[in-house]
C-alpha cells in the first residue's frame, strides 16, 4: 500500500491550538495531539486535498502561535517539509517527482535539510522531527492513521477531535 500523510506541529499549548483550528476545519475533522511543548494537528481536508499552497497557508497562520512544522509525504516518494515562525515560512525542503525540488532556509538549518534531502521521505520526516524535539512518530502520522487508531480504541484520551 502506498502511504502518504500530512501533519502540522506548533510549539503552543493545546488550548491555543484548538482555538486556532476551530474555525479552520474546512468542514472536516482535525485531531489535536499534545506532545509538550508541541501540539500536533492532523487535518483531514488538507491531507485529502494535497494542495501545497493550502498547506503553506495553514502553516503560516499556525506559526503566529509559535514555531511550526509541516510534514507532507505523498506516495512515499515525495516530501514537503516547512518550518514557520511569525506568520511566514522560514525554511522549505521539497523533494520528489511530483513536488519538484527546493531547499532553502536560515543558514543554521541548511545542513540538516541537505542531509534529509538524501533520505527516503518517511525517514527524513522522522529525522527532522527528532532534530526539533518532536516525537518522530508524531511527524509520520496522518489523519487517517489517527482515525484508524480511534476505531480500534487505541487513541490516547488527551487527543482532541474537532469538526
């Protein structure tokens, strides 16, 4: 099975992230997963749309709350990683036949992005997450992964679901 996922993460309290996400569900579900100091967001509509500009715009808005990350893996061979802060994208890594190539950002993250570029997309997402102090498995989850966990009764009780 070809796997893809989208996850967002922001250094902000769960309550602030819930307030931000409440009006931005696009009529679909959003899971919020606390991983202090991070809060993860798994957005059903954005994951399904696979719209890079929509992902970028959501990250820019989210980054007003604090440092924010986006991990998008498409068909296990394409990766988009974004680092945002203060309402703008500060770094981008894009690799794969469908997404094209991009690598830019502040000098201090360029070596990290260069190493990640040479890795398989899922491994790169996990390595980037670990560098920023985020649980690597949280970066490599998507909305459908959490929906399946909920159906199987494996969803931790601190997870918040918004519609």
